[in-house]
């Protein structure tokens, strides 16, 4: 590493990365803990369609302020 670069690396979750991207376009958002919102309680996909993945991982939610959208759920399929 060069002397001008910091020695510490800040680890961020996907939710924090998304909040930083939203902040860059002047959208105020905060992260929420996993499994604390009502949105996360139900099924993510319908099981009646063939293209539907069986493995879905909940990554948490982002709460957006001053918008018509209240909460965005981040999921990982695969």
C-alpha cells in the first residue's frame, strides 16, 4: 500500500452500501435489522412457477424517508 492510502478497511453490509448509493443521489435512507419488519414475515416468491428459486436469503430492509416508498427488502436468490 502507498503511504497516502489508509490502513483500515471498513466492512459494510449490502444494506449499508445501498444506503450510501442512495445518499449519493440525495435520498435519505437507513438500514433496519434483519427480521424486524413486517415485510420480511411472508414468502418471497410463489412456489407454483418453475422459474422460482427455492433458496432465498433475507438480507434485511432499508427504510426510505420522505418518499412514497416506505421499505425496500433486500433478498438474495440462488
